[in-house]
């Protein structure tokens, strides 16, 4: 805008000189009237070019730093003009995260100027999506009456909001045993109750060395693992599939985003239910950064989980199956493993059977979406039923219906 403003000032200066020369040589009331009428306009234009935005600063105000997906965010811009420079108009344009563009009609606002010391500009973001959103720059443009001189200035003011995932109130999940308050286990990987050994089984990849039964291994010439007494608690570890391939990879548009958002929303709803019942919940979430949130039942755990869920994306290139196998060996006995993934294939079936073989209580949530179930997928579901693995089919956003008897199978 600097070049445009310079050209405008030169244009006005030439016109003012022409008006003066005309009045000087022509004389008379009309010629001098034209000169004196144009003089304040020229002075304003030059003043605008030299002094516009001097001392002006902007503050962006947000009512709160935390929101829940679907809420409305109110944004207020306060433009302070301490020297009361007489603006004709102000055109304010705020910068927005690209993910918020569709949620706002227009962030470009025009306000009439004057000698005000403060200008207020407001706009709202409807149905804000989950995520972390940052603001930084905003630009203000002003000009003279004839548009010959325009000045633009960019201000920097940082703001950030965290939008938690939308959750649903789930009143009942059949896997919860409200009479069983669970048993507290240490997360020390060396700590194991050897008195609860009830048998041995073949070694499964991921079993800790401390669980290997060396005498049986030497006797049979094959690796054997101690099998401990099966304990049931209400401790839940949620495994969220963030592998990019599970959602179709990059460039598949809004359908991928909608399915992943449903996965995050279901995780938020289930963890809220577990923690409201004063049971323990944790998260295993491998994306660009691997995150393992240890199980806890304290009041701050729900905020830690929601803070994490607000920031995650389906951006992992690491195998989800390897993620689960890597982490389940570190879980305390009696922990219920909750797996949420849109995949239902031979590898997932193998993973679920492996977890069941380890005598780990398992809840499987298949994030099916709106697609039709294929014949192959029906066979996989039959295999899960035969293996007595609890599964739930999530085809829409009615989570409580799926958990209370809708698209689900719960073994007896």
C-alpha cells in the first residue's frame, strides 16, 4: 500500500498546485473558492499519509480460552486511537486459521471513523470445530474521501483457544462393573505378583522377560510364559487409532475428517463416563508424537485427556497394531483394553485374538461409518463372536444406542 499511498499524495499535491495557479492567474471568487475548498482535503490526505496509525494499537479479546466443539466463539477487536486521529473509515480484517474459514461469514469489517479514541469490531465463529486455533496478525486499512490515498497497517497480537471434542452423555456401558472399584496397581514394570500364577502358556510377542517361565522353557525347549490369575478391575486403557492409512491416507477430504472426529468424540464420551464413575482411565495415542497417558482416576484426568484429544490428528505413519502390541505388555493386570479403529481386517482380527489369548479383557469399537458391511466383514465379526470378544459397531453419532443394544455384540 505504500506505493499506492505515495502516488495518491503526489496526485493531490499536483491538483492543489494546479488549483492555486488557476486561482492566482484567473482570480475571482469561484477560483479561490475551489482552492480553499480543496485545501483541507489535501491537508487531510497528507496527514493521513504521514501520521495514520501512529500510536494506534489493537487488542483482540476472547471471552475464554477453552471451548467445546459446536459452541460459538465471540471475538472482539478493540482499536485504540490515543491521539484521536480523524479517520474517515476503518476496514479491519482479522487473520483466521484455514479450518475456521467456513465457520465465519466474513472477518472483514468496515466501521465509520471520526475523532473516536476507541473503535470496537466484533464477529462470531459459529459451530467451532475441535482443535487448537491461533490468531496473530490483523490488518487495518483506511483512506481519504476520494480513495486517492490509502494506508494499511498490520498489527500482531497473539491469541489461542483450545476446543475440546464434543462428547455425549452415556448413562450405561455394560462392561462397567459398578460394584467393583478395581484394584490399584503400580506402574513399575518390575512389579508383579508372583503368587497369582495359575499356569503357563506359549510365549506371545511382547511378553516381558519377567513373565517367562524358565523351567518350563528348558523342559519343553520352547518359550513359555507364566499366566497369572485373571483379575477384573475397572481400569481402562484407551487405544486410539491415529494411523493415516486407517482413514484412507491424505487427500480423501471431509469423510476422513468426519470419521476421525467421531472416533475422538466417542473416546471423550467413554472416558468421561469411566471417570464420572470414579474408575481409572488412560490413553495410548501414537501420532507424530507418541503419547501414553497413565491411568488415573483423579479429577484432573478428564482435563488432561480432553486437552490431548483437542490436539490430536490422524497423522501417524507408525503401525497401529505395533502400537498396541508394544504397550499392552506394560499394562497392570486386570486392565480393560479399549480399542477404537475404523479397520476391520485380518490383521486387526489377529491383534484382537492375540490380546484375548493373553487373558486381557477387551472392548473393541469398530468405527464403521455409513458404509455397508461387506460379506468379508461379516465373517470377521463372526470370528470375534466365536472368540467371545466384545465388539461394538459405531455407524453414526448415537453412541448410547450402540452401547445399550444397537449395533453391537456383547458376549455372555
